[in-house]
C-alpha cells in the first residue's frame, strides 16, 4: 500500500474529532502494520471496495470510545452499551466515507461498519497486504488508525482489442 | 435483513467445505443476531458494498481454523501463524464472493478480508441492522456465520425530473 493513501484517512480522523467531537487529536508516527499488534479495547471496522479492496480499522481505548459517544450523542454513557457501539461504528463510517472521496481513482464504496470488542483482540490483514498504522493521542487516551488497501487484480483494464 | 438473503451465504459455506476442504458441515438453526453473542476464537470479516451495505463474519474455533488451513495449504500448522490467518481470510473471501453472485440485485463487491483473533472477542453490528446467525458443526468443532446487510438509503433512485 502506498504511503500517500493513508493521508486522506489521517485528515478524516483529525477533521472528525475537530468538527464533530470538538477536540484536537495529536498524530503520532506512522508505521507499517506488524502482525500481532494488539489493538485498543474497541475497534470499528469497515470495508472498502472498488478498483481496490481495503479495510479501515479505527481502534479506541474504552475511555475514548465513551467520550466519543458522549460527544456525538450528548449523553454520558458509563458502559459499553449499544449507543457507544453505534457511535464507534458511525465514527468509523465517517472517517472512511470522507477519505474515499479523496481517493476517487479507486471508485471506492464502503461496507457496513462492525465493532469488535475484547481486551486482547488482534486484527490481521492478509499477508500480501501491509497495512499502514497511525497512532493518535486524544485528550482522553489513545486511538489508532490502520488501513490496508490493495489494487484488485481484476481491475486492470484489458487494453487489447 | 430479509431471511432469504442468508441462503446464498449458507450454500457458500456448505460448498466451500465440501469442495475445497473435503468435509461435510451440518447446519444448525438460524437466529437473529443478539448483541453480546460471543464468537469463536478466530473470525474472518469481510465487507460488502453496492446498492446495499453489509458485513460477513465467519467465526471458527481454533481447531477448525487449523484444519481449514491444513486442507487448503496441504500442511499441518500447529499454531495460529500467518498461513492460518491467510487461510481463514481466504475462506471468508470465498464464502462472500460466491454468495454475492446470487444476490446480483445489490451489485455487491467485496472488501479485503481481515481476521480477528482473541478468546473473548465480540463483534457488533449497528443497532439498526439485525444480522442473521447460522451455526455449523464441522468434524473438528463449531463454526458460525453471521451476515448483516442493509439497503443503502442513497441507492433509492430519484424518479423526480
């Protein structure tokens, strides 16, 4: 995956927090995804498909997930209820949706978000795809973005004829 | 989600095990997804998008994941290495890919598979989508299929004008 493809997703995360959640997030150094990276406790996952296929994972600590839900829903959830799950799914949806508009060469559309929970969950991409990971610091704790995007072999246009 | 939409995915699971892995799987009773359902230890996840948006989750016990990898790769992995991850991702890809052909009214394309691991992971759909779950028994243990599919509001054609 080309490093430049991560930039629209990074901008989306920064913009979503700034405009919808009302806080600044500080971006850390990007790295190539290593197998076995542990994620934070709650991860929103959404698929991308078009002339490339991809997946976006937005992983939040429990505290960040609760604060995101509080900001989006104007309530103060104290536990990981369905409103918090929906808020994390919606944030993932917003991040992927805004980024796909900047990657129009791939004509991407996005799937339904799902939210994975579990203290020790890991998420792996196929071994022929190296995702790019970007950590962020929010006022309430850590957040990470992981994106893998691979051109679809069938998408190569047949020029012959 | 209409119950009939699950059938192509069920057929895909049965066919993939029968033709590629060389064993019969026994389908259990389908149920509507309940929040908080715990999954097996390894889950392949893939997004669907077109005029509907969806996600397919194929969750396997560790033993089933190892046997699937052994059958697909003709090796006998003893631990959850990257080959096993790839085999679970590929099985999820095959199941979703075969099913989308039978749901051509949605013009679905599939995203990149990812594989979630963790003994206690849960996976949740947005609360406005009720996924359908189907358990299967394989000769090596349990497997479950969970599919959520929602029509995309933007896909309603504007007839005016």
